[in-house]
C-alpha cells in the first residue's frame, strides 16, 4: 500500500519510482490491468506536451479478443500531480477505466486491425498504381 510518505519520496527521488508504482493497489482495476510499470522515457501526448501515463494495449485486444488485460506505463510527468490522490485517480479512475473498456468491449473501443490493414493496403496500392496520367494538349 502506498502512503503519503512513499508518494513524497517518489516525487523527489526518481530512482524510487519503479518500486513505488509496483506497490500501488489498483483496487477493482487489477482485473483489467496486467502490470503497472514506471518508465523514465518522455513520451509525447497526441494532444501536445508530455504524457503522464499510457495504456499499453496487447495485440490480441487489437484483434478484438475479450478478456485481455492491458499494461499501464507511468512516466515522470505523473509525479507532478499535486497530490497522491490525484496521482492514484489518474491511474485507477482514468487508465483503469480504459483498461476495463478494452477488456470487456475491445470491438467498440479499438479500431479493427483488419480494417486498418485494409486501409493501409489501399493507400499503398494507390501509390504503386497511380492510374493513367493526363496528357496536356
């Protein structure tokens, strides 16, 4: 169980963060999350800035298999949360919620990998076979 004392240590000592995230009780989200691990990497968030956390979605879930547990990666930005409760809310309420969605209904949440590959194939085909060129008169 993590406490305010351990939280403060993790905030100030990066070398302790891996151990700290390994001690987090995910409450009911543990059913949907395989592992929680710390990474010192700085990953860009798709909407700009650096990401605090990221849900790592297993390949089988992307194939729409139900019951596949995801992993959560925690980055250094997460330790700029104002309080331990904010940090835990990000992990449990936010990422845990997404993990549950993917565990129970991957076909609703994740785009079909088959459709993705079909779209990529048609893009490559259009590049490889641009069609007849227009001649100027």
